[in-house]
C-alpha cells in the first residue's frame, strides 16, 4: 500500500476516535472543555467523505466507471445493513420504547430515516455516501467536476445555514429542514464527495505546493472556524458546529496533509477496519454508557468512557475473530 493511503488510513483512525469521544461526551463534566473538544474534531466526518471519494475515483485516474460505482454502493449498502442489524437493540430502545409511535406519521418517519437520513448514530454517513456516489456518476455524464463542485456547494450552503447559522432561518423554513434533518441527511456529504473526486482527478496539483502551506491553511482555517462558531453564538443564531464555511478549507487541508505524510504502517488495512468498527458500533456503545450511568448512578464521563472503551475493544476483537473464521457475511462488517 502506498504511503499516501497509509497516511489517510491513520487520519481516518484518528478521526474515528475523535468522533467516538465527541459522541460519548467524554468531557461533559468539565464544562466548556467538551465544546472545545467537539470543535477540535469536526474535521473528521468531512475527511471521511473526501477519503471515500478519493479512493473510489483515484484507482481509475479520476474516471467514474459504472462497475466501480456499483461495487462501491453494494459494499456500503451491505455495511449499512449489517450494522443496522447490530444496532437494532439501540434502535428499538430509542425509537419504540422511549418514544413509542402512535401514528402512521411516526412509522413513515422511521421508514424515511432508514433510507434517506439516520437510524443509528453515524448511519447517515453510510447512506449519504451511497447517494453521493450514485449522483456523481449521473452528473459526471453531463458536467465536468468543477461544475459538479459548484452545484454541490449550493447544497452545502443549505447544510451550513441549518447548522451553525440555524437561527437566521424563519421558523417555517427551519421546520421543513428539520424534517429532512439537515445537515445530517443524504446531502450532507455531497460537496466533500465532489472535492474527493476533484482531488482524484488532479493529484499532481496536491504535490505542487509545499506541505507548510497546507499546514498554514489548516491552522488559519481552524482559528477562523472557532471565530465563526463564536460569532454565531454571540448573535444568538447558533444551531450546531457540524457544518461551517471555514470547516471546508480546514477539512481539505487536513486531508491533504494526511495524504502527504510519510507515515509507515505495517498493517494499515487492519487499522482501517478498526476505524470502521469504531464508527459503526458507537451507537450501541452510547446506549451502554446511558444504561451504566442510570443503573449505577455514575456521572463521571471519563470513567464511563473507560468502561465503554473496554466494550468497544471487545467488539473489535469479536469482529476480527469472526472474520478470521472466514464466515462469508463477516466481510461486510468492515
């Protein structure tokens, strides 16, 4: 495996840890530390989208082949199906036991979320990846990549204004967007997926500029991102830190730095598989955290995080054990 792929694999692993700790609210007992930690790791999901598209299209020098798209959609679809089954206890507990549906609308919302939005924590990323791969294949027949990026950016603006600038939107528009759960829906990764396609087509451009320039962009973008979030909070329009204008250059520069790193990993594939397990299994781990907290009355998040991390390690070990036994369906777990 090339060094650039190993660097991206390491970046994805770090990103999966960041997402896991953010969702686990590790530092919630320390006030503003948790908010700062969330800002520190928001680059992770955009980098996941960029990396998925880059790997998908770079194998063919940026060409969008039907066979590759079909194979990718099938693989991600099976990944979603198996982890959906794994997360059924969480899904049933949250969607049925805690909030039992009483109307047909509730069941339609569950059906809609299962194919268009999010059922378990992190599932929106898998569904969005499927949608993005198919849409880029369709658009590529009629447009060039720059045009696709421009169109995708328009959707990204919607996502940004339903996240960090949510307070600007009128209540009626906000209600419409909340039904589709912007930005956590199938459009959430479209722009970053298009960026991944652009980088796959223009790999030479990535290596023209020295690494210190990308490092400078990353640092400046992160500082701007903090300023953008605080700006929204100051004017009481803040809705969340999932999307922001400054998050775009931050995520792209971090991805490129990962590509251009000279890291060497003996078993990068296993590291990549661990990243997938951490991301997809986090929903049930979150459920375990809530259960432990309520049953034993424990509120110290770092202690709970330690317990849940042990559970996560056990899940990772179990998945690898199943795969080593060469059970046919276990290949879809990573």
